[in-house]
């Protein structure tokens, strides 16, 4: 099973600040996908295939990475970005796994 | 418009079982795998397994192999998950989610299951 390690676990950012969340895989994966989840709601697809923004996602978000290291970046933090973000992978030689999540708060 | 409608909250006694439903609209469930995911705030998201409603093939995460049973009824465009031998560890919100090109593009609203005596 491929283990995904997200960092940081929690963080707070000021409005306008740049935010980077990382996701490291225990083995190389071809793509990484990201979800945004707010309390009491289902996860929403946010970034798929490593760098493609899901429908409706603001372009201040971006995704990048390859192999075992991936990241989600917010160029300029906004209040509405407060949420928990999860990375997810699927590989033919591993069950689907999620990262443990990064809780992002506004300062 | 694609929608996944899940059944309402459940309260169960330890040792009992529960069957959750996930009714799809806006597409045929036979066209995509349906997955189920467990969420506990302190544990994050856990993948349970998937079903191919077209032929009934299933695959489970190892820790859910004896806990969850996935089925589907193509006539009602509905997927089901039964959880057996419930314990407090099964108290969680359970999501169904459509899987396309290696990620989940649509999620149901979730069903909260509480296991308590």
C-alpha cells in the first residue's frame, strides 16, 4: 500500500499569504489528486491529475509534482480557502489511499 | 446533472448491521465504478472499496474485507453498502463517490452512522 504523508497537519495563513501543502508518497505515483472538505460537507474534487483545476476552483490554486513529491499551492490566501485538504492516489499496484489531511485556517 | 443521494442517519447497537444506499441520478451507474469512503474527523478519509455495477465485481481495502459488503441494483440506479458486526470504531460518516480517471469527481452528501448501546 502506498502511504501518503501530508505536511503540515495544520496551518494558519494571513489573507494574501502564499500557502503550500505537500504530499509525499511512499512509492512513485503517476498522478496526485486533491480534495477540499469543509465541516459537515462532502469532499470536493479540487485538483486532479496533479495540476488540473476542477470546475469552479479559483485560479489562485495550483498543483504540481511528480514521482513521490506533490504540492498544492495557493498564491494568495483568502478566507473562503479555510478547509481541510486531502491528497489521494491510485496506482495499479496499490489500493486507493488518502493523505491524513491538512487543516488550513485563516489568521 | 449528476447527483448522488444517500440515505439518512443511522443509530445502531454494537454487534448489529446497517445497509446504506446511494441513488445516482443524471447518469447510469453501470457506466462508472462506485466507491465508498469512510470519514472520521480525527482519522481523515479511508477508502473502503468499489463495485462495478455493470457486473457486480467488487474490491475492498484489506481492513474492510470482512466489514463491508457492496452491492448494486441497476434497475433503481442505486448502490448499497452493508456494514456488519458494528462497533464504536464504525461510528463515522460514509460517502459514496463516483470514480473517473483515477479520482472521485462526484460525492454523495454522506450518511452518518452512530454505533452506541
